C-alpha cells in the first residue's frame, strides 16, 4: 500500500549546523589555523566612534572576500548570494 505523509513537511526538525559541514573542510581548517582578530584592531582607528552608521564587521568582510578569492567568485553580488546558499561559507 502506498501512503504519503503530507503533514510531515510542517513538522519541526532539529538540525545541528556543525554536522552539515565536514570536519576536514578547507574553511574549517583556515578558521582553526588563523586568528583573524588582528583585523579588527588594525581597522579600529579607521572608523569614527561617535557618529555615522554602524559598520560591517571588518573581520566578516575580510572573510567574505577571502572566500571569494579562494573559490573564484569575482562579483561581490554573486559572493553574497553564494554565502546565503552555501552553509559551509557561514
């Protein structure tokens, strides 16, 4: 007998994001090897502390550009779309 369960698509499912990306992924190795905190300290004097709009985190911006370089994504718009789709980039 063939029965489909259509109500299953609305049931919550718990997913651990860490399980979706392999432990030996290149970006995991880079993140474990390199401490990117120096970027924030280098960029701090370039931003105003008391006015203006909040900035994009310089460390995150640098990591985004690094992903674009490593994976050959030339367009920044395309890079943002790829980051939205690929869980490993997050």
